[in-house]
C-alpha cells in the first residue's frame, strides 16, 4: 500500500473544502440564483466525494477485502476493518448517494440542497482524521519486528 496515494486524495478533499467554505459565506438566495456559485459548489462537492470513494476503493483493493457492490457499501467494509467506526460510515453514506445525484441527475439538482450540504463540511475533516490515524497505525505495524524472523 502506498500511503501517498491516500494523502494526495486527502489533500484534494481539503482543497475543495477550502473553496466550499468560501461559498458558505454567500446568502442562500444569491447562491441559488447564481450559476457560477452553485455549479462551482456542485463540482467541488463531487470531487471531494469522489476522493472519499477513491480512498475507500484503494484500501479495499490493497488489502484484498471484499469488493463492495455499490460505493456506500465500501464505507461499511472500511468500518468492518476498523478504519473508522460504523457510526461514521452510516453518517457519511448519504454523501456517496448525493454524489450519484450530482453525477447522474444533474438536471434535477435542488440548489437549496447543495447550499445546505456546503454548510456541513465537517464530515470531510473527520474522514481525514480517521484516515491519517489508520495510516499511522499501519506504519507502526509495518515497523514492528516480526517474530518469525527471530532465531530461537
């Protein structure tokens, strides 16, 4: 497993969150009426969520864990392997479903819901916190001396 692949996606999440935080300062009416604002928010949300999905799929692939049938299931597979708690997987599963709306039902997006979503960005920070802790545990485990290499 290459931790840098995960860290690069976490950095991309943070870049998009930074932009979204600037958009939070806009009034809802102005936001919903200005294509330059809501389209930027939609794209930044999509990219940040795509990175969550990419990290999830990367970890599953690298560890040989059960492949998910759908994106949100991947979050529960990570929870099963203690990357983060099940309660957090439940909390962010809707994020992945929202990404499907952004990608596949873009003509039907409710701009008010997009605005509401950019008001709540802490899940991305929490995702990063859990992943960095997981990477630290993995690094620590990889540096432990193996008992099978010791002479008896």
